[in-house]
């Protein structure tokens, strides 16, 4: 089979984004795009929550996409509302490169700061074991994967989210870019976390954010031990931990925002969706 480069159109909440993927003899390299095309995308409720929060956001507010992969949440967010800022964190260099291509493809790079960092409990270097070749994207891979079973190990600079609260604004790498870095913000509205088993590390590096910013958090949790630990931690910060139906994700809500969120999100969904969330189609397919 010849290799194909595909550009797919994804539609959600009445907004259209385009995403690139490579289709080879073994399959499609971006499973998110493939699931959208096949009608099996399994994070519709999480994406709806994110979309609601984005559409109701104001100028100067900030959204953090931790473990962005190829950028779906950030891409859609910037298409829904150009007023807030978005930061997408992706540690894998190959996957980060695809996310950058998707930003440019959608002409929204002015609204998103793309950061090639791992997010951790402290500033450090982390090893990212990759099962496949050096040109492969890394769906489902974790810093906890056994390096002896890996094809190679990538070293990545890791930072805590609380670094964004620095008064001196001396932020590392692209976060401190004069053109496209993180600008002064009024509050952090929401955080999406998808880091394949190291969610505790991310939250441990966001203590000041949890205490003072009170964001709504969409967090993938893969096992009961991690769920119990995160529930204990977040309960101490007066958060409600709620399973999102039919997903691996959990919704972490500040207790003072639960009633308003439930009321307004339900109303927004009833107005926005009519039995269908995600739709997708191939826009361009090129054989190379």
C-alpha cells in the first residue's frame, strides 16, 4: 500500500477544524483523527465540557491543555473563541511537531502557545520511553513505561504548572516568547490532563493553581489506585471528583462552582447539540 497524507475536517459544536494524519500499510498514525472519521471518538462529553467553558470565557482568561497530543482540544478551543489564551503542552517532539502543523493548518497559531515540555511536580528532566521508531507519534505512551521494552528513550524538560504564576514572568522556552508566549492573564479557567498515568505528578505541580485559581479540570484516570489518590488530594482542596459517563476521564469541580456549572452546562448542551457530537470527513488525501 502506498503512503497517504490526509487532511481531515472535524466538526464539533458547529466549529470546523482540520487535522493532518499519515495513512500507511499498518494504519493511520493519529488515532484521534481515525476515531473521529470512524465515528468511534470516545471523549465527546469531555470535549463538550471544554467547549462550553471556552465559549463562555472572556479576554485574559487561560486554558491549559496538558498532554495535548496532536492538538484537538486546543484547536477546537481557539476556533470556538479567540478571546482567551490557550497553552498546549506536549512532551514528545514528533507529536509536538504534528500539533504545530495542525495549528498552522487552521491559521490559529496567534491564539495558542505550543510548549514542548513535559508537565511534572517540579522542574526536572524526565525520560519518555517510546515503543516505536524515532519518527512515530506516541499515542498512549507514558513516562512510566518500562524503558527496557522501548525502541528508544527521549529526554524532555519538565516543568510544574505553577511556574505560570511567576510574578517576574520569566518563563522558559516558547512560554516566554515575546510574540506568542503566555501573556498576563486574569485567571486559569480550565485544565485538560491526559498524561497516561502520571496525573498525580501534574496535580502536585499545580498546588498554587488549585488553591488560588480554582480551575475546572478534565483529567484522564486509568486505575482505581490513581483515582483514590487524586480524590484524596482534590478533596483537601474542596473539589468534587466526578466520573464522566462512558469515558476514562473524570471531572474535577471546585465545590463552589458545582451548582452553577451543572445548571448552565446542561442548558448549553440542550441548545448546542441535537443527538450528535463529533462528525468528520476526509478533505484531502494525497498519495506519496
